[in-house]
C-alpha cells in the first residue's frame, strides 16, 4: 500500500469525529447566541458581515491552494531509499514575481471593499427620516435620549424598523463601548468626546447589546436591550412614554413628603399610584433618597442624574442593566441590597426593610 493510500485510510478513521463536529456547529444557531455577529439584522451589520466573509473566502482559497500544493509535494516528491540527491537550485525570478503579484492582488480585493466600508460606516446619516438618539455610557448602565421627542430612558432602547437610527454617543465617567452586534457592530464611547454610529433595523424583535470595553468591576453587567418595532408600534410607545410625564406636578403633593426640593430636582412629578401599598411606596421613594438619583418622568426629564430614569421601569424586561429579570422578587432584592447584586454600583444600601421594599416595588410597578 502506498504512503498516500495509508494516510487517506488513517484520515478516514477520523471521519465520524468530523461529522460530530459539523453537527455541533450546525446546531449552534443564532437564536442560542443572541449576541452573534454572524446573523446580521441591519444594514450596517450586513456591511461588516460582507467584509468578514470576503476576507474568509480569500483566506480559505489561499489556505486550500497553499496547503494542497504542500501536501501534494510531500507525497509526490517524497524521497525513497537509494534516490540520488535532487538537483539543487537557487532563485527563480518568474516564480518570485508570480508569488508577489498574486498576494498583492488578493490583498487589494480585500482592501478596496474594507476601505469603502470604513468610509460608509463613518458617514453621519442625514435627512428628515433619520432618528437621532443620544447614548451615554455610565458605570454600569446605558442612558438613551431621544431629542426629537424629548424622551429619556435607560437600558432599553426602542427603535422603529426601517428608519435609520443615528447614535450620538458619549460617556459620563470612563470609556465604555456600545456593542449591538446584530445591528451595528461596536464603537467606543468616551467622556468629553462624541463618537457616532448608525444602523437601520430590518425586523421587529428584541436584540441584545453589551458594553464591550472593560470599564470597572461590573463591566460584565452592563447590558442593554433593543426593541425594534414597526413604525406605528414605535409611535405608540413614544406617545405612551410622553404620558408618563403628563401628570400634573400637584400629583407629587399627594405624597406626604418632606423632601420637596428633591422632588423637583429629579422631576418626580409622580403619577398617583393605585392602592395603599403603592401609595406607601411613593412616600418611601420620596423619603428614602431614591428621588435624589432617579427621575420618574421620561418627557423633558432632568439631565445629569446619577441613576437610570425609571419612568417605565415597571415595564422593562430586566433591571440593573440586564443583570436581573424584572420580577417583583428581584426588584425588591435589588432595592434592599444593590451591592450584593452588583458590587461597586453607585446605588447605596439605603436600609430598606422587606416590607418597605414590597411597597417600593408596588409603586415602581405602577410606572410602566
Ligand atoms: Cu461599560 Cu464596560
């Protein structure tokens, strides 16, 4: 049996292993990995995906040709006992020109679309149909503002399908990185410096994003959610968010609070909560210090507060920037002991009892 035949037989014994690997790779679909970069759902992500696969295609071609030639040469020209020493040669101008020109051409095939994509990515989309959203990275949560609607929200970004979203990004404290793989790839955000990113969502749905630059001990718990909605549903959301602030300021007076200064600082023109427990929660919200850092209005919300806007906190899927599912139990746990959930977070332990936490949860649940 020839050497080549023996090698082929040996390799064929590994075939079942290759099949298993193939099945495993095929089973790993995008749904199981919501932050995959391999399932683009927006124009910018598609540009990046195209560049990736252009590069991979050329790399695979080079790999197959070079390794194929190598393997062929190993077996075809293998020395046998008793062979004479092969002819010794040095240099071949023609071959050297060929193996210089071909890689240069391949690199050009990759470089041209890459440079074009870089310029396209760095364009700032303009026009009446562009929705500008301001993104501010905080340790460790995301603030989103919609100047067009005067709305502020946190950790959950709503966008209309088919309308280009132009992100004006910055950071409150340290460098973070906005990473939304299915729509827009990744871009760093800095204090005192604006960076831009844009994308157009193609399909309604929920998408995951994450801070992608180490920004402190809870960097790993700085996620955000994007909800892409049909334009009509998005408009409904905008209109609803505006009503969250439409309560008369007098509503806050209903809370027997001693802290009217804080109330106005945070713009907490709170809604009249339903039920005794919620009313008790409202009082606690105003007296326990929550109101010093969190606003409960989305429309014309005060800027520069330390904590995330809570206008629609009751409706969010997660709390603490993707850390916990927004259940009553988790919310109460977070309120009572944020440092246990997310050590190092700015939110202090405020000495809230179990019953007080229940009341605060009931109050926050009314904000959705
Ligand atoms: Cu913010 Cu990492």
